[in-house]
C-alpha cells in the first residue's frame, strides 16, 4: 500500500511536469525510511524493565516514518494552493498510524514523535535541494 501511495505522489509531480520533484519526492520517502532504520541501529534505547510492558525499544517508528515521509513528499509536489487540502488529511493519517503503533504496544510515544521529526528533517533537506535556503 505504501508503494502504491508513493507511485501516486510521483504521478502527481509527473502530471504537473515536475520531473525533478518526482525524484525528490521518492528520495524524501526512501530517505526517511532509511534514516529511521539507521537510527534504530545506531541509537541505543534503555530498557526500563517495566513489568507487563509490551513496547520494544525501536526508535524511531518505521511505520510512522513511512507515512510521515509520504505526507511530506506529497506536500513537496502539490501546488501551493492545494497543500492545505493535503496537509489536514495527511496529519490525521500520521496521527492515526502513530496512535495505532503506540496502542498496539509496538512503540512508545517518543518513537512516533521521533519518526515525524525524521520525516520533517529529510523533507526540509529535500526542499532545500529544490530551492536553496
């Protein structure tokens, strides 16, 4: 499903004739997922030895990172006037995925927040590559 959404984001850019933005959007999504995977390996998370805790230590959440990366990529390829039509449902989707991973016991709230911050950072790098600060 995430792959199909990525194809949709890339198609938005291609239809608009913005081929460089299509590559940028794909790079933002892939970069966000790769960064999240690297951070899981590189950042140790302490076990708090909480009795009955089901959350394992994997910062940041890969699921939330993928969805947040898709939302950021979509915002990069949409026309300026149409971004609000995408940002509100995008934020709702990210919040729902984040809440689901926390409620399922897969992640702590900080893992979900970290994933959103990773997506934002990668998106900002991508936006900077498109138009310098």
